[in-house]
């Protein structure tokens, strides 16, 4: 079971991903796909934060921005 903070981070990541897709004029994936992408982003952000001692939210924002550069 996910904790409250983790769920909030994933909800924010979903909104950031959807916004990024809209900004790039790409179709927004179905909610299940966005949820999977968000869960992976948050998980990766926590891992990176643990390794580098950085803020999880700033890492999530950077990772979402990187999606733009990859497409």
C-alpha cells in the first residue's frame, strides 16, 4: 500500500506528464499509462534523491522535462 505522500507525488507527476504531452502537441496516453509512467518517475526520483541527497520534487520536474528532449 502506498503512503499519502507517495500518492500525492504520483498525482503531481501525472499532471506534469499530461501538461508536457499537451505542450508538445502529442496525444495524452490513457490514464493507466500515465499512472505507470508517473509511478516509475516517482520511484526513480526517490532512488536518485537517496543517492544524491536532493529534493524528490525537483528531480521529478527535471525528469518530466527530459521526456520532452527525448521525443
